[in-house]
């Protein structure tokens, strides 16, 4: 009996490990615990050397789902490219020095992607969530590099606009739900057979007396998951054959991983869209308004560019931030979010609080002038009459 208990414990540990996700840092994860109620969280850089966050999916597969939507970790403008993010304040981890890599289109070396990383010449320029996204960015950079200078501004704005296309995101979301419908049923049957019925029967009646019915049933469901996952993945991601092969191999070698096949199909499916758009699709209206205001604050109050001594970098950062802000504000406006609700200074939490960060709304005491969490965003006065006004 002890061996059976150890076996079940190992099975469940392996399964819980498969419920973990390792999205890139600065990713927004939307997740549902079931009953159609979605929430969001911003994944921090928990595993700093790997630039990865961690997220535990709901271990009960009949319920919930998760979608990861990364923020862009690079800036492009008609003037050139810059390894600096207009969307998040922390160092994306690929900057070569304090000024960051930047170059004009004319001076740009050969662009290529290698796995998740896009290289410009020999310099790593951006790290993307997966190889497919890296291929698409490197394709966009190559196109921009080769086109006449006068056409670049429009081409970049068009690429930005695709991230904010609610109709395309809605269509993709419906595709995703229909592709996963049958697969979800079989994943649940595999979960019930392999993770619940098999262990319970082995503990109460005995492994030797029961394996002959639950193990072959689990085997049939496992094979069905592999076949259905292949078909669904091929229809949703026709160009990502390499990633499909890796995921299938993982689920082939480790049948408990196959229980999570829906997550493997869903997790990165809306990566091409901006978090504001995915939030609009899945969040309840009142939570979406709050989420949108937080995202808008993050793009409105960026820290000063990292490269005060590099005019080109500052110019690229300025253009890309301004165009992102305008696209994000335009989208939020079209969805009816009341941006003005966030405009005023918050009430001081206690008597010693004197200033606040307009980006994350953290309050600070006397003597602090910039928010360290937001990469140096200048603080603002909590009360208009406060002495802190003079320092901002
Ligand atoms: Zn802040």
C-alpha cells in the first residue's frame, strides 16, 4: 500500500508542476477560476536571471483557463529601433549598457530571430515570449528596413493598430473557444480517470485488482488528447509547427501533461493583442474600467528615457511612447472608460505622506522625489498646498 501511495503522490506532484506557467516578466495574465469570471494579474520578474514570472493555473481542469499577454519590450519609430520598452518601466534585461542598443534604419545590421530572441547584427535586440512572436517581429523589422523612409510611420502605426483591433481579437477569441471545446471534454475525462478514479480505486480496492479498467481508459483518452490537440493547434497556429512538435512530445512522454492540453493551446493565443484589448474581451465591465485606468497610467507616465546622452534613442522613445499613448487612449475612449476618474491627486494615507507616484499611485514620505518601482517617474504632490509641489 505504501508503494501505491508514493506512486499517487509522485503522479500528483508531476501534475501540479504541469499546472505552473513561466510567462516572461511584465506579462499580463488573465485567468478564470471557472463560471466565466475572469481576473487579471501582472506577472513580476520572480526568476530574475531567467526574466520569467510564475503563475499557477487552476489544478481542476473542468474549471477556468488562462491567457498571457506580454507588453512590448522594444521601441520602433520612423527614425530607427531602440532596445527600450515604451510599455514597462523596468529594464527588459537585454540592454547592453546604460544607453541601450539603438540604431537608425540605414545603419541597422542584418535582422534575424534565433528561438525567442531577435538579433540585429550580433546584438540581441528583443526577447519575445515564443519563437513564433520573434519570427513575426524580425519579419516586421526587415520589412520596415527595406521600405522607403516616407512609408515607415504609417507601417508602424498600422502594426500598432493591429494590436488594438477589437474585432480581430473577438474573432480569435471565438476561434479559440470552439477549437478547445471538444478537447476540454477529453482532458476532463483524462483527469477524472488518471488523477481521480484510478488513484481512488487503487487505494480502496487495490492497484492489482483495478488497473485493468482505468489504465487502458486513461490511455485511450490520452491518445485522443494528442490527436485533438494536434488538429486544434494546427488550425490556430498554422505557422508554429516547431512549437506544436515540442508540446506534443512533452504530452507524449508525460501523460499527466496531456491533462493540461487546453492551457497549452490557449495560454499564448492572444499574444498579438494589447492587454487593454484582451481585458475588454474577458473582464467584467467594472473590473475592466479599473484595469484600463491602471494600464493607461503606465503608458502615460513613463520614466525618463534611459539615454539622456543619446539624442536618437530619446527621439525613438518619444515617438513610440506618444503613438502608443494615442492608440491606447483612443481604444479606452472607444470602450467608454472614464479616464478622468483617475486625474486627481489621491488623499494622503497618513500625515507623513507628502507625494505620490502618478504611475502606480504609491504614496511617499518627505525626501523622495522619484518612484523607484516605476524606474524613476517624478512624484507629484498629494495636496496642492503641500511643499512637495515645489520639488516636483
Ligand atoms: Zn510608481
